[in-house]
C-alpha cells in the first residue's frame, strides 16, 4: 500500500544524525593511507619500508610492496567482517541504537590506542578496535534510515550516510595534508581526529528514537505509533502502521527460528545474491584501491610526500561532489540508470588512467610529465565522483531496502561481511598487485567494471519509490530473471505467503497526542 510521501524536518534531522555515522567510516578509509605516506610514521613503525622506498632498483611501482605494511590498512576490515554477524544479532535483539552506541565506544577506544601507540602491536590493536566499530555502525545505520524513511524519499535520505562518508574522506585527506607538516607527530594528529566522528555516532545512539519496525517487533505498539506520527508529521498513520504490523507478524511466523537459514531459501535467492554481489562489485571497481592508497599512486607517478598528499585533496573534493550529485538524482533518475551511466564513465576513466601510466612511465622515465600528471589526476577525480554518485552509496542502500523483514538483519550482516572481506583483500594485496602488474592493474579493474555494467543492465531491478513491504511482488516477481526464484503474485484460489493467519490488529487510541521524550530526538 502506498503511503503519504510527506517529508518532515524531524525525519530529515533524524536521518542526518544517524547518517553522520558515515563520517568515521569515510575518515578511516583514507586516514591510514595519509598516515602511511608520512616519513615520520614509516621511520617509527616500518623502517624497512622507508629504506626500500628510496632504493632506485625498486622502481615506481614497488616502493611499498610489504605485507606487514599493508596489514596496517587491512586489519581494520578483517575486524569489521568478523564483527558483522555479532552486530547483526545485536541489532535485531536490542535495536539499531544499541549497535550505534557500541560502535561509538569501540571507535573511541581504538582512537586512543592508535594515537598513543609506541609499537606496532598496539597500533594494530587500535586498528582492530576501529574495525569492530565499523562492523556495528555499517550494520545499523543503513537499516535504521531505510526503516524510518518514507518510500518516495528513501534513497535521498539514505544519502545522508553517503554524504557523511564523502565528508569523512575529504576531512581525512585534508587533515593528513595539514598534519604532514607537523614533525614528528603529524600522524598522531591525523589518528586523534577520529575521535570527533566517533563522538557523533555515540551521540546518535543515545539521542535517536528506535524505529517503528523495531518497536513493533518488541511489542511496544503505542510507542511505535508515537514515533511514526512524529516521523510523518501527522496522526493519520494507521494504514502504514497496519502494514508494518502485518509484515512483522508474517516475518515472525514464517521464520521465527533462524533468519540466516531463511536466506538460502529459493524465494530469497534474489535478495541473497544482491547482498553479496553489490558489495563484491563495489570493492572490485577499484575505488577502494585508489582511496586507500591514493598517496602511493601519486608517488608512483613521481610526486613527493607533500605533493602526493596535496593531490588527494582534489580526490576528496571529487568524492564529496559525487555524493551531492547523488542526492538530487537517486530518487529522480532511479538506481538502475545511475548505476549504469556511472559504471560506463568509471570504465572509461580506469582505461585512461592505465594508458597514461603505460605510456608515461617506462624505461628510464620515472615521473609523469606535467600535462600527463594533470590528466591522470583529472581522470581519477572523475572516476571517484562517478563512483560516489552510484556504487558508493547504492551498494549500501539497495541491499538495505530490498531485504524482507524476516531476513533483514541477517542479510545486512552478509552485506557488511562481504564488503569488509573484499575490502581486506584489496587493502592487503593492492600494493603487491601494483608491483607485479604495474600499469595493467588499472586494466584489471576495468575488466571488473565491464562486468558491473552488464550486471546493472540485466540483473539490477529498479526499486525507486517502492515500499519495502512490497518489494517481493513488485520488484522480484516482475523481473525477467529473478521472478523464477520467487512466488508469483497470488492467482485466484492459489496459496501465498501472506495467507499466514494474522494476529488481531493492534487498536490504538485515536489521534493520540504527540509527545517528545528525551530519548526521542
């Protein structure tokens, strides 16, 4: 059933505060790369890398090829993927706010250890705690926003998470550049600044209200109605409340015993595949390789420490610009169109970047010309803007909005696990891949982008403005391929999942007054 598309200041504020949890995610994506490019950090923790980097025989592509060195970046994601399933269970049982508070505490603890670390083990433990925080925040925030947003504006409101990631990336690049001039503790400043977004997500965990869906699931029906009325800005929410109530009852009766087992049912195959393929393709697009190791790519082009960090400021601005573009296009152009167009642009940019390196650096030439460096930076910036307008946010938004309620937390856990697993793979192997494949590394990612374009064209359904509780019939049941996996819309006399006997509907007091409690803001 379609509900009022009205959007209120309250729901905007709520989504902004929840989405701000993306700040720490974006900041951590680039902070490790910025820190690792600082000479003082290398001398203290990775002296062998510092010495080998300046050896001429290493060449432009192999200056940072060290597995332990790459572990500094990748340890964040191995911790996040191991935490994702614990976070899924906690979110379902205790709510999104509990996961946000847990994430905030882990972020703060990890920041303290990383900032004051004097040896490599403590430094890595700090990164592991930050990774555990990511596992909780990335589990809770996209689901939270999807559950409170009106269907028509769900994509736009989810973009507050994407915008926050973009702001975090820009802030991480800016802080790294400015801190690099503070010797010898610039890297500690970059690390310490993680505390600001960490406190933001902690505040969100205490200040926000639980979602109506979670409150219904925990039999707090009157409180669910109060929250729903505040979110929608009026008292006429009974139709939406009844739909949420029915969807919750069906989810509990159909799969009360094990939501992870339900993921493997044929009916849920499309949702399960999307929960895996979107984060997988997102990682193998090459974006994270550029974001993690942007300074090292520019060092490979022949730039120095400060110049390479300065170049990442432009990439940070590009990420932020792409995120802003997506706000105005995601619910107008639609998810599918945005994915396909952006993937084609990214494919062009990746081929162009590889060609520039192939032609510009060979033989005795160890530095790109001024014009080539400018064109290389422009292609990287266009690539990042296109990614941030499409695969960046949509790889989180689409899985969170297409998952049925009975598998929502489990499916989001799979999405977070897959995302962090391949983030770990890319972070741990990219510098070695760059050393082995050289400029062909860009063509490797271009091949994946070609596959992503086919995937977006043929297998991604349009979910724009479709209520979450209507996804199965309206999205999967009508798709040329996925419809063979789901139960077709009910025919006369035929059985259907929704035919499960319903419990009596909750009868609330009519037009109950809206009251605001301290924990609801």
